[in-house]
């Protein structure tokens, strides 16, 4: 895969809204969730997650704040690592691309 193709993987995360700092942050976070979804789609990853031999972490670093936000799959949102009760570790339920948990 070349660089252009790799960069286009983030296209799906872009929000169709007016550009703003909040929209950019949400797009960045959506890109993290999409990467987790893509990883989880691999059978070898699913197997190791089920066996407890692999943990996935979704982190979003906000340089301006000096804060790392961890993706909490059960809450379906990013929380500041400084107040999170965990490091963003799964297991992950099935997720929508916006980070919302799908109903069973």
C-alpha cells in the first residue's frame, strides 16, 4: 500500500460538517475507532482477543492539552487518561464508526 492509499483510510472518519476544532477532534477520534474495527475484523485478532492473549487500546493524544484520551468501548466515548479507570483495554463490543455500541 502506498502513502496515498494509506492516507485515504482516514476519509471514512471525516465528518460532513463545518470545519472546527471540535469537528477535527471528533474526526481524529473516529479514525482511531475505525482502526480498532479494522483490526478486530481479522480472524487472528478475534481469536487472540477471545483467548485473552491480545488487548487493543484506542488512544487519542491532544497535544494542545498534553492529554491522552482513551477509548472506553463500553461507554462508547473517549475519556481523559488522567481520570480513566483503565487504559482503554477491550474486549470490544461491536461498534459503529462513530464509536457508538451496537445493540445485541
